[in-house]
């Protein structure tokens, strides 16, 4: 039930509070043919995810309003959303942080800085491309 825009592109939501990073991730996804929506806060991200049911979510953990982990839990708790793959991209790089992210439901956990190929591979992997 992924929202496909009229041109057939799958939607990816980028949840990142740092504008430069959000735009960089969004551009990486646009280059690969995705329609991209950006959210700079977790509350907005949860509303966007509920409204459009994206193909995937790229999620930062350290957000200004509530933790990205709450966004992960929000997705996991709703049956209609639970199948959405979430790629965490975070500066939190300790093994315990990665373990927490994966246990909360992240499909893949990448640590910043993230290069284009690593992010592309992660998205391709979670979408079965």
C-alpha cells in the first residue's frame, strides 16, 4: 500500500533535523528516482508516515522534539505501518546505540557521516532492489 506519486515514483521520508543533511539525503534518493518528503521533527514525521505510508524511511535518532526511537516504535506498533523498512542514519555510533536502534525495529543502522553508495545500498537492500 505504498503511496506512488502519479509518475510512479516510490516515496521515501527523510527524518533529519539538520537541514543540510536532510537535503543531502533527499538529493541522494531523488537521484535514484524516488519521490522524497522531509521532516525536521519526529512529531511531523509520524504524521507524514501515517498519511502517506512511504516505501521506506531514513531516520535520524537525535531529534529536537522526541527521539527517533519513538518514531521507530510508532511504526512498529501500527500494523499498517509495521512493514515499512527504516534505515537509521545517526551520529550515535556506540555498539549499544546500534543494538538499541536495531532492537527498536530499524532494518539497517548506518552511522554518520554516510556516503552515497552506503545509503543507496541500504535503500536497495530494504526495498529488495
